[in-house]
C-alpha cells in the first residue's frame, strides 16, 4: 500500500504535456504546473493568435503571462530524483496516424491520437490530456464528442465564437454574437431546436427514400424478369424462325425434286415414244430401200413375161399407212418450264421482300422498356417522317404543289383522272406514306384546316362515312 501511495504522489509531479517528471516547473495563474520548455512550446504556437490558454483547463490569458519558477515544486521534484524513485511509467502511447485526429496538447513531431473533441474548448485530446475534463468541475460541463478534425467548421468566421444558433431566415449556422449583428431581427433558434425539426424532416425524407427504394427494387426485379422473359422469347423466336425457314427450304427442295421428277418422267415417256417411232421408221426405210432395188432391177429386165409377172407382185406392195406423219417441235422443248420456274422465283423474291419489311418492322417494335415520352421539339424530331400527298386521293377542288407537299383549296376543278381512292364529298387528301409506331410531323397552315390520322380503308364516298376525324376509321 505504501508503494502505491508513492506512485500516486509521483503522478502529481508529472508534466501533463510530456508525461515525465517536471523539469524547471512553472505554474500558471489557473494553478496548473508544467515544464517550462513544455508550456513555452505550447504558447509559442499561439503567438499569432495573441491569446494563450492552459493546456488542461483551457483558461485564456492576454497578454502572455511571465511565468516564474515554482521553487517549492522544483525542490520536491529534485528530492524525488535523488531518492532514485521514478515516476510511474506512462500508459502505452498511441500515436496519430494518417487519417487520425491528433491531440492538440501533445508537443513534438509525433502526437498521440485524440479520443474526444471538446466543443467548448474547440480542441481534441488524447487519453492523458482528456483527464482534466473528467476531473475538473468546470470542465465536466463541456460538451465532448468523438474526436473530429472539423472543429474549425464549428467556429464563426466573423467572431471566432462557437456556432450554437441557427438562422432560419438565411438558412445557416451562426454564433450568439451574430444574432446581435448582421442577423439581428432574423428568425433564429438554437442549433439543438433546429436539429430536432430537421431530424423530423429527415425522418420523413428517410420514409420517402425508403419508399422510393422499395419501389425501385420492385422495378428492378420486374425489369430483370422482363429481360429474362425477353431473352427467352428471343431465343424461342430464333428457334421457331429457324425451324420455319428450314421447313420452307425443305418444301422448296421437295418441290424442286418433284419438278425434276416430272421433267424426267416426261422426258422418259416422250423419248420412249420417239424411240418406238424411230424403230418403225428404220424398218419402213429398210423395206422401201429393198423395194426400190427390186423395182430398179425389174425396170432393166428384157424378158417381157418376167417383167409382167414381177410387176404384179411388186406393185401390190403399198406404202404402210399405219405410221402417222411425224411433226418435230422446235428446239427448247422445256424452255417454257424454265421460264415458268424463273417467274416463280421472281414472284417468291418479291413476296419475300414484302414479307421481310413486315418481319423487320415487327422485330424492331419489340422492346423491354418503353422509351420515355418525348417532351421537347428536339426529342420529337428523332421521330420525324417525310410525308407527301397522294394525288389519287385528292378532292378535285384541291390543288397540289411543291412536290405534292402543299395543298390549296381552289374554286377551279382540277383535271384529276377518275380513281377509286379519290374523295368525292369532302375536301380531303391522304398521304402516300403509311404510318406505324411513333411518328412526328409538322404542318403549316392558313385559314381553317383540320389535320387527322386515318386508316387507308376509310370510305372515299358518301357524306357521313368519309369525313376524316369524325369516324372510327380516323
């Protein structure tokens, strides 16, 4: 127990700045003692401010006090040194690193890490230098917060006072001195009261943010599901189209094979028939050649009796009438077939072109997310379409000009030819181009003009069924 008492006494003779036994101790007006070199080092940093404070209680002095050596304290410290006793070892030091708040009281190149900051002293303290705030009755009333490097932001730049008031008029934090100067007469409350109000508003904002967050999460999940469904649909469409085109190709190949078989069958039948005729012709030619020879020989015989006898038998052989007359067609017997197949190819290509436009349009309008509604003219112009008027639909009292981009009503009947698409009862005209999806166009007019969108199958005759903008077809 005696040893503990000595150590306790030794703590009373330690400098709170260097944490060692006092060297040339001096005592400030507020009663705290320091090594002369330590207190001088602290106050040398406050020369520009012109205000000096005690590192422990933060009492300020102006001008800088002329400190004298505390002889009694110096003698006691010297006796402690001579007895060979040392001060209790200081606690393990925790120096401030990058990003840490350093103690404002510690001196030297390496300062300890601050644990708390005082909003009254506007200083940060390490564990050792924070003790007076726990022990002194006056310092216990100070507001301590977790160590922060933003203490200067809590000081009024005009009066160097603590920001404790909130001006609602100017929406800024001020000190009490400001309320009597440039903010005099303004709507002011304590920072704590404004914090309470803002905290309530913050709670409402948090609720809105949370609600928005939940909505966005739902939208995210919905969009993710839509994307997955979109991918599945795209894959299914690819597989279906691939199967359909494969079947189409097979159908064309099958038809091609059938045409080949048909041609070969016709070739075989006709060639077989022709070969039969060839054989008959060859036999007849041989018979005729033999008869011609016999007749030639008979014509040169001198025996009258033999001539008359042979003539009767040879002349009785007549030319066969079983073989019909043969008419050979001109060349390119299957030329018409090739022409017909070629026409089929052209029709198929034309059909595919038309269907391809329809397919590509159908594919392009498929989307996952609807594009945002355009609001400005610049946004609308991306959907601009070039429209021209169709003369075949124009009423005979309407004149078209400027490349069928302008229409004018006239008193003179226009020499338009009769056409089933022409309006006969109303002064109307349609455009050539069809519209699909989102389209934008601009119209300049004078007088009374109606502009509308109509289906192409709108009636062109009749009083009640052909008026654009008043029917279900427009």
